[in-house]
């Protein structure tokens, strides 16, 4: 079994080793492959990721990913967007759970406003929002598979009232849900974003397009104490990549205080994907046990650093 480890930039370098240690505890005999990918690398060599590294990721059974800095430099393109595209990781699953709520945001990950099809000028710039029937069908199928093992319903986050491209998305999701015997309800994304915060207990699986899912999942960090807590999985037909929802957090990078919970939960999702029974649950129980005692990194009000919190979780799963 091959696991690729890509820490990336900023706090990605600080939280990924913690997550990797958890993975290594359950899979000591796996082959671990490392790729130095990201902005730091681009600054040094002019290349953020090479074709060989893309191939290494493709050949792995799963990728453990940190975070990458993306800057608006015209020659620098988002690495994570390229990786998601090249590995065709079309489904981004972002769980948000806590006391009294358990939500899964299913974000379409390859098209929408992040299609990368842009015309940039000084007086007029455009980004093409691509919605295809095939793309909408497969993300809807993914959401329905989740719904089948959960509450049997999906909410379709959209803005079809204003953007006609979302009519195709909404109607395709509705059709796929019907075919799967899953209840579905379309909601406009703006009202949905507020209602999820007001009534998180009313939501289960939410399927939506690329940028809406990106924003909605960060917004939901409000429910869980911030971005340091939210994990995600990116799934395709042949590959999967697991990463925190957060970015490289330059404001706290290098201080050793980043919360590793999002990365640890992502490690749990990776282990679950690779069929390691019980690992995800065990990691979560250890995280909860510490948080319930008020033991955490500063973002959640505690005073532990990244490494010490990580060590306590690892010690817990080893005991
Ligand atoms: P960010 O998610 O890196 O940080 C937003 C805020 O949340 C910051 O105040 C940060 O300190 C805090 N935060 C994030 N993760 C935390 C953690 N684990 N523990 C404690 N606090 C945490 O988003 P921002 O600042 O908008 O972007 C920074 C860079 O990351 C940009 O270059 C952006 O493009 C990139 N980015 C990369 C992503 C990826 O690699 N998948 C995702 C999102 C942003
Ligand atoms: Mg985001």
C-alpha cells in the first residue's frame, strides 16, 4: 500500500506530521512517499508541482495533504486545483459535526466557477462557470450514496434563480435523487448558509457546486470553533486525497500553534477509506476526550502547541 504525504506550505508543514503519525500507527507497513509541493517550492524553482509528482500522487492509494499557499501572481496557479483536476477528484466531502448536529457537505470539485477557464484583462476579466450534466450527475450520485447510509435525504444548494447554469445542476440532482429513492430539497445557497448556522440539527447531506461548497464549509466552521477543526476528503474513481479545509494560515505559520484536529480528522477519513476498521472512530474519541477537558490549541481557548496536542492524541490511540 502506498500513501503519499504532501505537507505543502505554512501550517500544512506543522499539522501534517501529526496526521502522518496517526496514519503510521495504524499502517506501519505502508510505503510512505513524500512530495514537496507548493508555493515555497515555486519560489525556489519556478515549479510548484512537477509531472512526476502528479504521477506519484496518481500511483498512491491515498494522499495525505496539508495546505498550500496560493497567491494572485499571474504565473502561479493553484496547485490543489491542478491536483484535484489531474486526479479527477470530483467529490469533496466535508463533514461538520458537533453537539446535536452532524452535516456532510458534498462539494462538486472539478467544475463550476473553479473551472480555471478565464480571460484576464485590465478592464474586463471573466471566469467561466461550467456546469455539465455528467458532472452534476456524478456528484449527485455521490451525495445519494452518502444519504443512503445516513438520513436518506439531500439538500441541493443552488442559485438557480439568478444563474441559469444552476438550473441544470439543481434539476440533475433532483432527478438523480429520485432515481435513488432519496428525498431532495433545493435551497438557495444564501438563505441556506444562514439557516445552517441557525438550525444545524435540521441538515444532513448538502450537495452543492464548487465555490458554494467552498464558502459554505468555511462558514460552518462557526459551528465547530473554527477552521482548525474541519477535515475533508477528495474522491475520484481511482484516487483519494485527504486534507484539512483550512489553508496555510500565514498569520500563525511558524509559531507551532496551529490546531492539528482538522488534519487528524482528515487522517481518520483516509484510514476509513483504506478500510482500517475503527481507526477514524478511535482518533475522534481521543480528540473529543481532550476537547471535553478543555485541552486544546489556542484557537479553541487552550494553551497547548500543535506538537503537544498531537502527542496526546497519538498517546491516546496507542494506549
Ligand atoms: P486559512 O484557512 O489559511 O486561515 C484563515 C484563518 O483561520 C487564519 O486566521 C488562520 O490563522 C486560521 N486557521 C486556519 N487553520 C487553522 C488551524 N489549523 N489552527 C488555528 N487557526 C487556523 O485561510 P486564508 O488565510 O484565507 O488563506 C491562507 C493561504 O492558504 C492562501 O494562500 C490561500 O490561498 C491558501 N488556501 C489553501 C487551501 C488549500 O491548500 N486547500 C485552502 C484555503 C486557502
Ligand atoms: Mg476554502
